[in-house]
C-alpha cells in the first residue's frame, strides 16, 4: 500500500532498454515483463521474484534530446490535482500536467523551485 509523501516508484529512462535489461538481469537478478503502452511502445516492469520493483522507459522523441539516460523517481501524493495547485502556488513549474495511466494512477511531472524535476502521482488504489 502506498503512503502520501513517500517515494513510490523508480524508473530507468534509457535509449537502450534491451541493454539495461541484460545488465540488471545479470547484475541484480531481475526479470522483466514488457507491457504495450496505449500511445505505442513498450514499458518494462522490473521484477524481483513476483514483486514489481522498477520500470524501464524508452527515451524517444525530441523532448528527450540532450537528456542523458537516468533513473527517475515518483512521489506518492494523496490528490494529484490539489497538490499540483499547491505546488504551483509555492513556485513549482508543472512540466507535464496530470494524466491518467490505467491501473497505475494519475501522474504529473513537477519542477520544484530549485530546478529539480520529480514525478508526482496518486497511485491507483492498491498499487
């Protein structure tokens, strides 16, 4: 079960998911479930036994130009829309407005006043 204000998910953003899977499969022992995304492409869920522990996202398109591969974290919040309004009034920039991912939750990308970027999400009820 998730809790407001705690880190909830980590995601590897990379241009070479197959190489990442080979590395983390060998070095850490993860297995992988590939899931087709609604907008096209594949999202990979990294598994430790039966437990999902992270995701792998393919960095494609011009909005990723100049950005190196990186791990990206998501913070769980109780009400994404209300929290985004509070974040903006506190000086944050909403880099990607809230959107829904079926079975996952409602997600947004936030840049805090210091310039750090983080995913915020209200997870689906039991995720």
